[in-house]
């Protein structure tokens, strides 16, 4: 039986309403969408501000130094002590992403 959207009907395997739904046939349905921002080497041209926090576990500083650095970065963002962040920052739209050790710690 065909569904109204043109896809064959299949059972829902994972339902993370209102965000995403995955069906047993492998199809994924994104329920919420966001404004498209084209990729750019200059994030500010896309209306995005970025800050890098480099966490280097190979510096010889034992744990919890890397966790302390990550926590200090969170506190800095939340404090809005940077003039640009204080004027234009929206803490409701702030997110943190990372990879390698930074993705695990942040």
C-alpha cells in the first residue's frame, strides 16, 4: 500500500518526535527543519560565530586538566564577558561540538 507521500508504507522503527523518525525500510524522515546556511570557510559570512578551544591531552598535564579547560570554556561562553557575545550572543542558540578528545570532553 502506498502512503500519501509516495513512499511505500512501512513501520516506524525509531520515533524521536518531534525531531526525527526512522522507518524499518531504512528511510529517515526529518520532522523539524532548520534554516539552510551555505558552507563557507568564513563562518561569520553565514551568520555563525565560532570559537575554538584546543584540548591537547598530550601536553603532560594529567586529568582533570583537560576537563578543567573544557569547563572554563563553557563558563566563558555563559558569562558573556566577550563584548561581541554580550551584544549579539544568544545563549538559547548556543551549542558545543567537537571531535576526538574535544568531542568526548566537551
